[in-house]
RNA sequence: GCGCGGGUGGUGUAAUGGUAGCCACGCCAGCUUGAGGGGCUGGUGGCCGUAAGGCCGUGGAGGUUCAAGUCCUCUCCCGCGCACCA
């Protein structure tokens, strides 16, 4: 290898550190740019090779912005609470605090070795009491606003982690962390009412610049449905015995237009349970069904392709649209936790209801016909495809919109247009439902922020006064979670027993801790003023820095973390604590770095790439540039050591080129190439096309390798190279006798005149087939182009004996000669 | 099932509707006294051909256009997310 990367990388990292060039200033003349990466969880495994993908990309943007004269904030910190550390503590009998310190030391060293331009003076750590003091303070804000509440409810309990999980943390009935089995348990849990913000979290998406797929995932998760709540009255049975059911059943539907086809009702086992609890005299069979289906695990109940089960309750209800009596069933395909927990079943127009009706022999009444054929003919496509698409419609269960039939006065009308008329006519109410649930906020574990509340018999839950924050996590003997579901803190009677801040009487501390989403929901605010011990951040600084101009992280966080932190910020905004409602103006996501074989890297498979070894053997600049070059930023891409070596060869070539460089006064031959290449790099950074930016550099050097460029040209090249390979760029800068650092230079301006090529190679086609190329000005007129083309022997041959029908000439693009 | 992305050489990939395959990896050949994935030059989509050249080629089938990887319709496959959410 041509240059000693270990030596030069150390040298420039030291200079950056001592000069403080990457420190952000809180204010001043310059325009601000807040650039954020998701702060890492400092695991014991050390930095993953995937981390630098995000960090380097935003480092490139940050560095470019500094060159452009922005005041850039590019901070870093540690999201250090969490289960792996706690489990490791249990296994080794060591303190999580000590483990965290070691891990963050490792991560810090590793990140510094990459030459990332973080402002290390603002480093934060969520497990630091001076940090979680404010996490606790914010929790109390939720509490004081009535958004944090404790409730007993069935929660997802992971049997192996011994921890309650949020709905979001359960994947197909398994624990997201350990993959273990979960079950439903009734537990007292702290909840935060994120559902109150559902609509605003949805609306806010229209005001921000996120990748479309991120927005759609968020929308999907919030899951807004517009429809109606309809009451189906229940006539009293002559024999009596209906107590508990009440005199009507409320259902939620998004298709009130299909109500004439509602041939039965289905209520969830949860609703059935509620009726039983208040005295419904149901049959033995019904009781058994309710008990058994409630006992079954979620996983089981919602498994795909599962045969539907259910039981006829004997209760009947009246369809308010046509007055018909219809049976009421209980079935577990209706979920207790969504809508009203009851539905009107329209088997003719809903697949699930159809399946159920088929199995139990319930009647099916069609109330919507597909639109007549003419209506769906697409003029651009022609009739044949309309015929094809019509074929789908011919099935037993039709889901789409169409024309009403069997619907009394509404017959013949379009279903879409009758929706709300029907709702009005039957006296139902418009209603909006969301899939989003409230946030389960307590964990029965040690390694998290203590929830700063105290239970007093007289005053119930009381907030710990602000001046007593933080409630510091006490040292405990044992970190093991308990089977009773209590946090290990519960055993610390000295800590648990306290006095009520309101009456001074005896009180007990809450022993649950917060989920580790808590600290990461607001860390971006702390970076703004990380040493402030009076506020989480000063008003003025928040106003200056927020919102975040660019945020990047993994796709795995685009639902939970992004939603929680947006919510958290909106809440703080409502309380007047932060200046903007949406924290992230622009959000990007990067793809995973896969192992060489295209699978996920994992320790057990032994295909993990260690960043330390790469930096040691090939240098940080090689790693940085390769990880940007390997593929499109958003896509998952397999790692390739050979690919990395290829980039290293390129850097060697750069170093050699600069070493051999002799200053020349002018070089107009390559001026255009230099200008256009660097312009492309500059543009590609803006559009996150780092892979083509790197390839533009490679092309550039391939073209200039034979010649010496001028000093100005070379300086430009090195400045633009700086964000990608900052150590080498600086080394070269120094080598050609320039003073200062590349970081201090302005981003180059690009000369319009040089960006335009005066002669290009243009394709000539005959009947759309490329035949030859001609050298021509991109602005040449048609006559010139024709003359050049017709002068070509090959073209002449292709035209021989043919009649020219048409000539299409697009200057700078193509000349197409159409012949017969 | 619904939503969002994708299918291009041996590989990673690139292409404002305008010469498909930039840039790399790998491979082949040659040069260099420089051994441990050293440097340089040239070649490298497939088929036919000594060559000149020709034909074919971006998952598949149609279509629009002077011109389609790109636009439209249908279809197959893959990845990610959500999922009995009424």
C-alpha cells in the first residue's frame, strides 16, 4: 500500500480535536444546520460495520455544509439503557453502570478512528442522572397533563425476559428482543396517551420531508379508518334472561353503505365477557367459548389461515336499515381492542364475514353490484383490459364500490355516494378509529429511568417535586427480574419507602422503570444544550437549532422511535417547551450492510466484519469511501472486502497523483472534466447518491491521470474530496504546500461556462437502432448534424436504396433517421 | 390480503423517454527485477464471424412512441412493513 494510513489518520484526527473545528456555535451570523444520526446503543459487541454507513453519509453532508459556511451541529451520544446490558450484568454479576462505561469507551474510540466530524463536546448519555433527570421531568409533564395514567390491563408478557412489552414490541406473538413466547397478563402499567395525538401525528406528516415509504409506514401504523358507529337494537326476549347485553349493540363499520346486507352481528369474546360479568344468562356453550378464546394467546388467535370459530349467542338484533331480525354471534375474529369490539357482518361484501357465513350457514345478501362495464373502461387502455379486470368481479364476495341493490330507497345509487346518507337516515354517527394504541410505558426491570412517582394512601400517585429530581437509580444487589412481575427495585425497601411530598406521610416509590424509548424520544433536544443544569435546554438555543434539518437512521426505527419522538416533541410543543411541532424537517433511512453472502451479519454465523480491523488494515478513508460506494444508500447491500480494496486502490492512486503532481499554469483540456465531475459530486451529496458521487471521483482521476492540473484545480478537487476521505485530502493539501486545513476552505463555485461541453459524442440511429456516433456541438443545428451523419460510410450503407421518411433530431441527444 | 420498494453482465451497480451496462469487483492477456490480494496497459453482456460487421439483449406478455430499462395495461418473482383493524 502506497501511503501509511495509520500515521496520517492519527495526525489529522489529533489536529481536528485540538483545533475544535467541528464544534458548533450556539448562534452567530452563520445559518444553522442541525444534522442528526440515531445515537447508538453501546452494545458489548462494539461498533457494527453498519453504523458507519449512516454516520459517514451524514458526515459528508455535515462537512459539505461547513464548507458552505453553515454553522453545523452534528452531535453524538449513547442510548445506553436497555436489556442486553442488564442481562450481561446479571450474567457477570457486574454493575450495568460499569459495563455501560466500558462499552461507551469502546464505541467512542471506534467512532473517533473513523474521522467523523462529531461535536464531541456535546456528548450525551441517557443513563447519566444529569440526563435522565430531564427524562423524568418530561414524564412528569405527561403525568401533570393527564396523559400518563396507570391502568390494569392485559399486557404482553415475555416469559423469558420477564418483562411487559408494548404492542409494538411483540412480533407475531413473539418478543421482539429475544424471540421468546409472550402471553397476556393483567398488570398495572403506566400508559401514555399517544392516541390523543393520532390525528396530529398523521397531519404532521404532510408538513415534513421524509422518504415516502417512511411516511406510509407511519400512516399504516396509526391506521386511521373513517366510518360510522351504528346501534343495533336488541328486543327483549319474552322469556327474559338477557340481562347484561343491554338494549342495543354498537358496531363500527367503514362500509355503512352495505348495511342492508348485514345478516348477522359478531361481537368479540371480550365484549361477551363483559356481558357475562354483568349478568347475562348465556348458554354453557357460549360461556365456554368466551373463556377459552380469551385464554388463548394472541398469536394463536390471529394466526393466518386459521379456521374461523364462533358460537351463536341466541340473542337477536334489529338491522336499523331494514328492520330485520338478525342473529348475534360471538367469534374471536372480531378483536376486542378495536372499534367497539363488535361488527355488523356483511358476508356478501367482506371476505372474513363471508368465510364465517359459509362455515356456519348464515345467509348472504348481495347489496352492491359492480359498476356497469362502460364505467370502468379506461380510454387509455381499451376495452380488452376492461374485460379482463371485470373477470375478477365475478366471485361470491365483492369488496369494491358499485351500484346499490336490495337496499330499499337506495337502490340504483352509487355505493360511494350513499355512505353518509345511509348513516344519517338510520341515525348512526360518523366515527373515526385508529389502530394506534396507548403506549405501555412501564417496565419491571432495573436498567431504566425510575418513574418519579410516589404512592401515598391519601393522595394516590404524587409526582416527585422537580427540585428532587433526578430520582437516582439505586445500587441493588441483584438485577434479576422477578416472576411476580415486580422490578428488582421493589426489593430495596430503603429506597422504596419514602414520604409523600404532599402530606409528609409514609409513601412508596413506583418501582417500575421506563422503556428505553424514553431517553431516545428527546435526546436531540439535549444535544442543543447538553450541559445545562437548569433546563433540559435553553429556550433561545432550542429556537436557534430546531428543527433538525436532516435526520438519518435505520428503517427498523421508522415506526416506533420516529413516532414516539414525534409525539414526545409535539407534546412538549403544546406545553410551550419547544419551539416547533415537528422535530425532523427531513428524514432519510439507510439500508443494512449485509454479510458477503447476502445474509444478515450475526455473531453466531461468524460473518461479522470488525470495523477496527478494516480501519487498521485499510484505513478509515477506505472504509468511509467504500461504504458510500457499495450501493444505493437506502438499499441493503452485501459487504465485499474486494470492493473495499478497490476503493483503497483508488485512494492510493489519488495519493500518487498528488505526489507526482507538477504545478502547471493552465490546463484547459481537463478544466471541463474537473468542473463537471466535482459538480456531479456536489449534487449527488444533496440527493443522497453517494455511490455515484464516489464513482464520479474515480472517473475524474481516470481522466486526469495522464496530465497535471493547475493548483486551483487540484485544490478544488481536494476540497470536494475532503468530506469523503478527510485524512487523505488534508495530507495531500499539506503536501502541495497549502496551509491550514481542508475543513477551513470554502466549497467551490462551479463555472457555468466550463460545465457545458462544446463537443460531445452523439449517437446516430437508423430506425431507432444505434449505428454510429458523431462528434458534434450539443447546440449544433439539424443541418450540421445531418451533414455529419450522412458523411459517415456506415450510415450511407444503411440508407442505401431506402427512402428517408423522417428525421428526428434532438440537439445534444440523438439523431434518428427513419427510412422505408 | 393491504401498503411500500425492487427484478439490468459472473458480482455490487449506473443510465433528465435519446448510443444499455458509468464506476468498481472478478476474470483474461501483456508489460514491469520487485515474493506476502504490488503497479501499469489492453480486453471482458450473449450468439454468429478470422475480421469488418451483423443479430439478440434490462423477469414475462402486450401497448404508446421516430425512439422504452425508463411511460401505460396485464402478469410472474423477490425484499420490507402491516395484517381477522370490520
